[in-house]
């Protein structure tokens, strides 16, 4: 797999994932939907590893890497699924667009990589200004929308922290092995969360969008998407993979509008514009993420 192919795959998957999460919750409890998704993904992952004769590592370093990625899979996904109950699906992608900056902040604290300049700080401020515009939109904060925003912010923080911790471990392993190991390790946590937060045996309504969305997210959102994610993190770093979010928010908003009748207000478009422009300014001064780093890791 090449880095450009991995990027293209993540753009497609991450653009459709917010709508898939919303549709998963249509007839299923959020924690049940994400639990079923992860169980299917883990099972399929083990089958794929067996078919491709890829070893699933259980060394100390591997387990530490899996544990680090649990913050981004179990923690962030659980928060995101519950947040989808309160905010439009497009808001999920917009909020995750802030992950590049948050990843960079964690890189400073954990990896000691401090590349901040005045220009980057300006981009940082502009992005958050755009997010503020979106957050005060009547459609976003209707009724209990603030709960969804809080959960999404927590999810993005956990997701960004997870990516940096995975990068810190520098485990040389096949991306599918990393993905499946994390999925296997996360399955008991999702089952426990389902027992504690729901505990009702889910009934799949095949006439609704829920089971089909769960299957799509299990195969592409979890297995394929996470494999590409780990591949890019290994190749270019946690901040680089987050650059995909420069493209996905607009696509996610359009998909939510077309397929889920979610309105796109002028205020939301203006806020999204400021977020993306801020990120573009931020990354314009980070050429090292692109020059000389687009390569395939050797395993």
C-alpha cells in the first residue's frame, strides 16, 4: 500500500463515517451499535490475518501500542457515538478537524517536538474561532446540543492523544496486525460498556439503516480505516494523518444534507471555512510532514 492510496481511502471512509454513526443509532442504542461494530471488525480482522498469514504480535511493546490506541478507539468512539444523539452528523467531522492542532500540542508535551511559530499560532486561533462560530449556531446547539459538543471535544482529545502515544512507541509491525490487535483488546471493553450502559440484547431491524451502517463501519470504518490510519501514523506521524480532516468536513456536511436532511446554515459554512483556512495556514508552515516522508515502512 502506498501513502497516497491510504490517504484517499481515509478521506472516503472518514467522510462517510459520521453519517454511518448517525444511521447506526437509528434503531440501536449507541453503545450497542459501536459494540456490535467492533466485535464484527475484530472477528473479520482475525480471519484476514489468518488468510494473509500475518502474525498478530503479543510482545510487551505490541501490547503497549495496542493499549495506547485504545484511547482513540474505545474512548473516542464511545464518546462520538453518544454525541451523535445530540448533534448533526456533519458536526462530528468538523470537530475532528481540530485534531491536527491538538495532536501537535500533545507532540510538544510527549515527544518534545515543538514546531510552533507565530503563523501556526495564528492558524490555531483562526480554526478555533471558526469552531466557535459553528458552536453558537442555533441548529448545532438546539436543546441538548451542548452535550454532544462536549462529548465530541473529549473524543477528539482522546483520539489525538492516542495517535501521539502510538507514534511514541515506534512499533514496527504490519498495519493490519496493529489494527486487529487493538480491536481484539478493545472488544472486552466495549462489551463491558454495553453491559453497564445498556444491557439490553439488541434487536436488529433489517428494514432500517442501523444494521447496514454497522456492517459498513465494521468493515471499512474499523478494519480498513484503522489499518490505513496506523500505516500513515508509522510513515508520517500523528499530525500528518490528521491533515485528512482538511477535506472531510465539507464532504461530511454535504452527505448529511443529501442523505439525512441535515440543514447547512450560512453560519455553519462560515465557521467551517474559518476552521479549514486556519488549518491550511497551520500546515503551510509544516513542509517537513510532506517532503521526504512519503515512503512505505519496511516490516
